[in-house]
């Protein structure tokens, strides 16, 4: 058994606040590898909302920690992973004692993963997107635009080869079937990658009624040395709560209308979205990203004045020291998206240390 006493002390200290990680390997104990990781992120956001007063807000709530355990058991690779952050879903700015919330808790055995973790929609797009700083803007314009919000109580992934088959705890509580995703990823020797996905789920259309909706998604990332190009698009019905349509997305699941999933006649709303982004590494320490996204519905959501959401992100990220980044991002969105993200412009400055 290989033991580093300093690392053990660190692990005990972190366990006292239920936080652990996976980037820093603590050691191998009787064939079990234990590691911790995560990051500390401090951000300040200047907001100039459409039709409102300017304001500034700052926080370190995004900071997260996790614990990862790996072991080979009778020829099978077994992994356990748990992660939490301090976002707390609190919106009371006067209270800074943010509680820890569960982000991930899953077990992986070879190609099978089960537990609370990212959805199949998220994996169909996130690996093929560019880097942005907006905590609530990840994936907008794609089939997984609410990826940071919708993290089902239970997800099962089966990943043979380039395939991924996902069964997810349904967003609709009375659904007869789990929410489903099937996707395939193809990677070339030149470093390009492409993904095609089909999603399906039962959608609540009235108090006791529902319909089955499906959507298709295509995503890809082309790499050309220091520059990469990301493209994605999706269309269909039934995926609105995952793609963020209704602008509140899954943050108000008790209201059918707020989700923007059905129209006044009770029929499923169709949405179409796309995103395009460019990443470039200017030097060993400096990189930048530009991203544009749009989502359009065939029926306006009841609580918003328009049927189209547009969003643009532009950022620069500087690696001051290994694992320590400083960044600045300007963004503009045409409508309210998720809590604390109004329509209008924002400028974020941040510092993030990954461990």
C-alpha cells in the first residue's frame, strides 16, 4: 500500500465538509485508486439588462469538489464518482452561507454508468462545443441547452464503442417510460469529431394527458491546429425542457405553460436551434472563443414577447500559472434565460484555480 501522509491529511480535512475530487491522486490502497479534484472560481458580473437598471454581482458559489475511486474487480473496471458545488439554488443575495448541493453521484462498470450525472443530450453536444464562462449559458442553442439545470435523479448510460444509449428519470412525473437518448460519435484521425443523436420523451400536455415527442441533433467539432470550429443543430418536439425553451426551461417544472412545451391548443411545440463557435489559442497561455446561438419556436411561449432566443459570447482566458486561469467574457442575449440571467448584456471577469 502506497501512502502519502500529507495527502491523507488533506483528504480527511476535505471529507469533513463532504467535498472531494479526482484530479489530485491521493494514492493506491489495496488496488483502489483514490483521487480528489475540482476548482475554486470567483466571478464578478456587470449586468446591463434590457429595460432595467445596471447592477454588479459577485460570487464564488460555482466552486466545486469531487471524489473519484477506481478499482479493477474480477476483470472489470469499476469507478465511483461524487461531486458537489455550493450553488445552493439560492437567490437571496443577503445570505452568503450557501449550502452544498449534489451535482454527480454515479457508478461506472466498464461501459455501463448509472446514477445522477449528465444527460444523454448533454453528452451529444457538450464535447463538441466551445469554452464559455457563463454558468447558465452552457449549451444554449443545442438539444442540451438546459444541461446545467436538468440533471435527473437517475441516468443509465450504455456506451459500446462510439454509441451511447441513455435512459433517464422522466421530467414528467407520471410518464409511463423513461426519457431516452440514442447517439453515435465518430472521431477521425485528424482530430475532428461528429455526433448524431435522437431523443424521445413523454410530455405532459394537460393535467392528466401527455404525448410522445422526439427530436434529432447533429453536432461536430473540426480541429485545425490552434483553431477549432464547433457546429450544432437540432429540431423536434418534446425536448424543450432539456434545450431550455420557455427560457425558464426546467426551473419551473410545475407549470406546463412556463416550459413552453405545449401551445394554447395543447399540442406539442416544435423548436429548432443551432450554435456555431470558434476557438483559437493565441499562445501557450492565451486562448479565446466566440459563440453564437439561436433557438426558434413555432409557437411563442406564454410568458415571453418573442418566439426567438439569440445569444452571443466572446471571451479571452489567460493561464497565469498552471491550472490558474483569469478570464473576461462579454455576452448578449435577446431574452431572459434561467434565474439571474436577464435579456441584455453582461460582462464577467473571473479567476479559477483547478486542482
